[in-house]
C-alpha cells in the first residue's frame, strides 16, 4: 500500500508489540531516508493494533491484508499482487 501497511505478527512474551513496531519503523525510516536523501518523516506517531484470539479470526485478518491492494485498486485481480499466494488462501494452516 502506498500510504500505510498491514502486518500480522505473533508477539511472544519477551518483546512487547510497541518495541517491535518502534524497531520496524526506525529501520524502515533509515532505509527510506537513504534512498530519498533523508527528506522528512515517513511514519505518523502511534499505531493501531488488534488482538487476534481465534484461529478463524487470524485467517480472516490475513485474507484482509493480502486482498487490500485489490480493494484499493492497485491491481485488477488478486493474482496480480506478488504476495497473493499466501497460505491463507490455500486453506493450509
């Protein structure tokens, strides 16, 4: 997505979600800064999260994430998205 991202991550007991998000934002901002010449901020403060408690909900969330480019009009069909062929669409989990 050009203006946001969705990520599914399994959080363990050792590193809190807030730390994982901060690390991901910092690392990606450094990479983008190198390419763009350090121009401006790329992330807004904070983030939104949803706890997934049931396996069926996990599959639904994963399908939502993978189909997002289709809904946004970035591809004409799901198969045009390079990451469409995830286990979430093959029923293997």
